[in-house]
């Protein structure tokens, strides 16, 4: 019998020729062939149907003596069952070649999905597939994926914490749902017997709803000043201003198209696809919003989307505003969506018509009496609200203080009613402050 030491020290003999290697027997049909080049190969020799046959097991030292003996024993077991080991080896190789890899099937599934879903949904699925799913299941057969493999994918995503330490739970759940759909289709096509990801989503329940993070009113002037001084991409700076002035949803901002804007009547006709609830409504454009859009025209005016990433050639990602706010030092304090909460709270406190505010926020819900209003309901009142709110923000930014809102509202609205009066939104900083002070507006 061979030993590890003997195998390691074996060299080609003087009688070793290129076509006649040295053969060293371990017993039970296992041999080690040493060629003239020094290469050592494990061979299992056996007889089947009175014919002598050999099977190559592997090379040494990649395949150790113990491993070679184990493989040789498997061959002896097949012989005992009346099977030809060489034929069984060919069948296994053929079966392995015919195994469809999960990633290959997933890409086929994605290509077919492109034909039945909207472009934005397809792009989201594609991004999730390439970012997390394909790397996790690389070189794994479709029928070989286990529940543990799927759970490892989920855990990998959960490890990417937000700035506040919470996991990206919604992303995790949506990715699990995506993989679940792929396996569901494979099961319908009889390629797998069971869906290995079944039940995984229950281990990752929805995170508790958190209020939109936003600064306090006292901190808002400093935030507005920081946005004005932002030195990153101009589109991002203008995007933050647009959110503050319009208090729209971030998805509405990202999906805003130039064709949705009516500059003749200063209206934005919001029409965002793929929301869970159809939210088509109208946003009156304040002077400040028009100025932001005019500044964007030279940058993205030739593209379909107003906030268009010219580097990736698609609308900006979901996090481009939040990332900028983080850079400004407001991580965990302010999100793009938080501007809606700031506007909603303070406009209600100012005493504006609740229905008009809710309509401007597009908060219509099923079984709610407000849902019966059409998209232009309270338009004039909302136009006033949008302009006064924009003027308030400018005042706070320019003075660094929070004014007496009730008094300021009355004075600003009076200025808006005058046909020959210069709009506050058109005044420069010094003139704006002076005009408001002349009208008796007190600054805290």
C-alpha cells in the first residue's frame, strides 16, 4: 500500500517513458501513475463485462491519497451494484452540463418580464437583480438553490445599514419578492419542484412607519442657507430648493418631465406612473419654482426629464437628495420627504384652508370626502399658498430668523393683491427685508 510520504517522494524511474508511465499500486484497483514529466495521476482500474477499464480520478497533490481512496471506493460500490462506473461518470457529466444555472434562468426571466411591465418597473427589477441577486447565486444551479442561500442573500442586504443604524428593510423585502417571482415561474414551468424562498419574507417583517425626518422650524433658516451654498452638482442644489418650495414627493420630483410643465399658466401637471395609487394633481408654480426651472433648462432642457442624470442617462436615483442633505450635515435630521411635513404643519398652523392644503399635498384617499374633488379644486387658494410659502422660505433664508408668521402672512398676501406692486419673489434680498419691515412684519 502507498503512504503519504511515499507518494510525495515518488520520482519517474529510468524506465519511465512518455507513453509508458510508472504504475504504483495502492490496492483494490487504485493506482498512481507517475509520468516522465513528474506528473502524478490517480487511476482506478477495474474489469466490467470481462473488459479491463480505467477511470482517471485526478492528479496529485490536488487530490490526496485519502481522497483518491474514497473515490475509488465509490467506484467499487457501483461495480457491486452491477453498474459500469465509467458509464455512470459520463451520465453524471451530461447531467451536470444540462443543469440550468439560476443566474442564466433569472436573466431569461428578466428579458421576458421586459415585455409585460412598465419600463420603470423593469429597470428597478434589473437593478436589484444585478446588484444583489446575481452575485449571491453565482454558479448555483436553479434546482440547487436552498432556503439557506436565499436567507444569506437577505442577510447581506440587511447588513447595509442606514445612517441611523436601521437596515434597508423595504429593499430586502422587495428583493425577496423578486426572487420569489422567479422561482414561482420556474415551478410553473416544471423546472423545480418547490420554491426554496417560501416563507423567507416572514422573517423580515415591514419596519414600523417612521415620521418623515425634518428639522425644527428654528433650524429651517440655517438649512435653507446651507442649501443655497451647496457646492455639489447644480441639479442637486436646485432639486433641494425645488422640494422645499413645492413640498412635493421625491418620486414626483424625480419623474418630473418638461412636458408636464405649463409655463403659460405657471402650473405643473403631476403625472407619475407606477405609484400604488394614481396621484394626478396640479401644482401652481411660485415665482421661485419658475426660477429654479429656468435655471435647469440649459442643463436638462434637451432631455425628457427635468432632473436627469447626464452621467447615467436616466432620472436621478431615490437617494440623490438625501445624500446631499447628509453631505450638508443633516444626516438623520432631514430628508427630502421631510419638507412635506414642515410645510403641512406650518401651513395648517397659519390657518389656511385645510382642504386646499390637503389637495396641494395630494393626500386624497379612498372613502374620504376630499377624494371627490377634482385635481384643480381650490386652485386659486393653492396658488396663493404656494407663493406665500415660497416667500416665507426666502425670508427665513435671507434673515436667518423665523418671522412672526401670522403677521407676515397678512402683509405678504396684501402685496400679492396689488396689481402694480412688485412681487416679493422678484425683490433682491435687501429690498425684500426692507419692504417687509416697512410693512410692520416683526422678526423674532
